[in-house]
C-alpha cells in the first residue's frame, strides 16, 4: 500500500510512498504545495518511482486537502515548523531505513510551500544531502543556510506573480554567500506552478515542466550517487 505511517521523533506521520519496480535505487522526500498531499503530489512520487527512486511525501496537513486558495493559505500559516521539521526529517530517516535504498544521502524536492520546505529540510535534516526547490515560498522565516550539506537546484518562472525574479535571485545569492553549491534556472514567461498540470492558475507549461523534470532527476541521480 502506498499510503503509510512512518515514525518520527514526535510520534507518527502519514505519508505516501512510491517504490521503484527494481526495489533498489536512490531516495527523495517530496514536499507538497499548500493544497496538501493531493493526487498531483502522489503522481510526482509515482513518477520518481518510474525513474528508479524511492519517493515519500509526508502528509503535512494530516489528510486534509483544499482547492481554495484562502483555506490553503490558512493551513500553510498554521503549520508548526517544529512539527514540519520532525515530519520531513522522519521521512528522510524512514527512507534511509528501507531495504534497497542506495546512495550517499536522501534527496528533497518541493513545490511552492514545499519548495521552501525543501531548502529548510536541507538545512535541518541530517540525512538530506541534495535539495530541489520549485518556486519557493517560505511563510515562516528562513533556516540557517550555512547548515545545508549538499547542492541545491532551483526552478523559477520569470512571470511568477508570487515569487518575482528578484526574490529568486536574492535567494540564490544568499545561498551562495552561505557556501552552498546552488544552481537556479529561470523559465522565460512562465508563471507560478508551471510544473503542476492540475493547477488552477492556468500557468501549467508542459515544455518547461518536462525540461525542469529532466534537470531534477539528473541532478538528484548525480548528487545522491
């Protein structure tokens, strides 16, 4: 069953786990948008499994999803970062304990809210050694970037109304100044959530989504080898 519960330092957390057919491969946690652990995020886990990865998405909203932006924002703002850290680090620990998981560490990939959390996980979870952020949103401050232990890959649209290019470039320079190996890609003319083929903004771009996906998969394969 892909729906699981895994142990954290604070108890248990629900999540969705996709496993590669071979039963062997690198592993990454997948962090949700502010809509919750919905079918889109589950689908991304399945796509990672098809690429040979173990992929676990912790359910940060504990079974709740929404399609209403105002409700999504409320849920995001109500998150306890202390709890989220335990969920993320516990997910990485759970993956590391799975038979067949290979590689030097665990990856982290996130979108929107999850994009910010992916970088947060890299700074706070000992096992996370490579992080990918899609159109980063960080509602609760920033972690100590100097604690990030591996490379960071970022994907941002130049027409993103939520994350201006200046904000992406500022984040890139802050990470670099903290000693992080960082590579950010800007996707010309693309808006927020361009990767999400179910997004309600009408900004999905299949070409940019595919290019960014290939970059993400190859980055994680290399970084976790």
